[in-house]
C-alpha cells in the first residue's frame, strides 16, 4: 500500500512538472501567435483587431514597450487620438528609457499643429528623466516660435529687475515683464523702482517718488531739476544746474558741483566735472581720474552692470573694471551690458560680443547688436533687419523686425514693427 502511495505521488508530481513544462512551451507559442495575427491584421488594415491581438500579447510581456508603440500606431491609423495618446503614455511610464515614446507623441502634436503641447510634453519629460539629451535637443530645435503680447507703444525699454519703461506719445509709464500695465503712461520723466520700493517721477515739472500702486509716497522739501533712483543708499540729483548725491532722507552727501551723475550699481557710479567723467565707488571716492569723454549707460541710467563700465576717450571705447583698470581691447562703439551675459561691441564697422572680463566671445560680424540676456539670446541686425541669436551665433529668431531689444527673464522682448514697439513672447525660454 505504501508503495502504491509513493507511485501515485510520483505520478502526480510528474503530471505537475509536465503541465508546467507544457505551459512554458505553450505560452511563448501563444505569444508569437498573437503577434503574428496582429501583424496580419495590420497589413489588411484591420487595426482594431490588431490592437486586440497586441493586447493579448501584452498579457505575456506587460513591460514590452514595442507592443505599446505598435498599439499606438494602430490607434493612430484608426484615427483614435485618445487611444493613441494613452498607448504612448503607457509606454512612457514603463521602467527604463521612454524617450522613443515621448518623441513619437511630440511629433504627433507637431503634425497636428499643437506645438505648445509638444513643448509642454518635452519640458515635463526632461524634468523627470535623468538621461534626456535627445529630448533636450528636440526641445531646442523647436525654439524660435513666438506670439505677440501686450500693447503697442512708441518706445519700450530693456528690462530692469521686474519692470520695463514704456512711452506713449510724450508720457512715460511702467509695465511688468509680460507687458501688463503697472503704471499707466502719464509722467514726463520716470525711473525704476529703487531698493526702497519707490520710483522717481516728474509730473508738471515737479519731482517726487511713487510706489507700485502709483501712490505718491515721498517728496523732498526742496525743488530739484532731477531726482534719480535710490540705490545703494544714494540718490543722484540735480539742483540749480549742478549734480550731486542725496541720501534716502534727501540730505546732501556731496556738494552739488558736478555736471552729471549716474545711480550706483554693483558699488560703482560715474560723476562728470566739466566735460570729463570719472568712475566713483560707494564711498564717493574716485576710482579713476576725470578723463573720460563719455560713460555708457543703459535705458535706466546705470553704467556699471557686472561691476564694469564702458567709457570713451577720444574716438575709442574701453572697458574699465572696478579698480579703474582697462581690460580687453578698444572699440569703435559699444552697447552696455544688460545681464551677466556678453555685451555688444563694434570694431571695423561690425558688431560682436565680449564678456565682462573683456574676452571676445563672438567675432564682430553683425551690422548692429545689443547685449545678451540671461536667457542666452541677443538681438542683432543682419540684412537691415533685426532678429535674435544664441550664444553660438546661430539665429533663434530670424531677422524680420525694424528694431529689437533684449529678452527679459520671462522670455519677452521688445521689437519694432511699422514704427511701433510691441512685445514678443518666446514659446521656449
């Protein structure tokens, strides 16, 4: 009896092993059969049945990306957009490298004219995936598209902080970096908001300071012909035809005996005596002699972005560091630094770019140019039209405008068309 029990158990074990072995052999056969049937249906254009076959095959290999992509293709051939996107999304969510699925879905969006969706998809996947070189290259290839935003003006300045100065007729106002009105154009003269949160304005010949709500907040007891922005504790001001500096309480900190003054930035400013300029520090001590014929300032009156100053002596411009020492070459014309990126300089009738260390980073080859933004783009003129280049000199926006200024950190830049200035907004920045 015991012997019969052992034989029976052995028989059952043998049957179990045979069932397992048969199943192991049978499953790959069924898997291949489903794939073959799916491919046959695809050739006949019977895409729905092909999808059903591929879904059966997935039961054996649920992590097979190629099958998901085949399903996606079949849904696309059916014209089922939801099914296509869902299959691509499932493929992207598999463990491992889902870049192929991302590329397929991005290309689909582009074919449909949905560039914004393609950009959003690529940006999201780049953030999620560690290896994203090809996705980033794809995203960069889409750069250059833009939309118009905001209102038209007679002038729009380059950005400073979070503001741009705009001019409508003879009146000045301020917008944010997206062109939304912060202060409606209504002032005769206007500066940026300083470190105390107030902006200098002139209206009806009188200077005072406003806040971002356009409320009048501060006004000195004495009348001034000019009041500048308060930065690093000093305010450039003009009284009785002469310039000097005030502190935040409108108390003089220098004599009013100069013929020009700029606001401080990065510890430097410039003073003019007679026909000559000197660079000074926050201790109001001269860093250079009064030997320059011109100090180059940006749209807001600052001359010392990045702690360096462009100054002219005679017919040539030079880059001067915070110690008053010339760095780099000499130039025929210059455009000020607008960010930590390179500034534009002209030599032999052509414009190129130099760093704040005075090193040439792009040779002089453009008809005109302005400085690089922190986004890495710069406006240049070629063939009589303005466009924008990348740091390697390639165009990101082809020349097509009458004028152009630098992109701000929100990806918007002033451009001139038909005599008016407006903003363009990059779709990738």
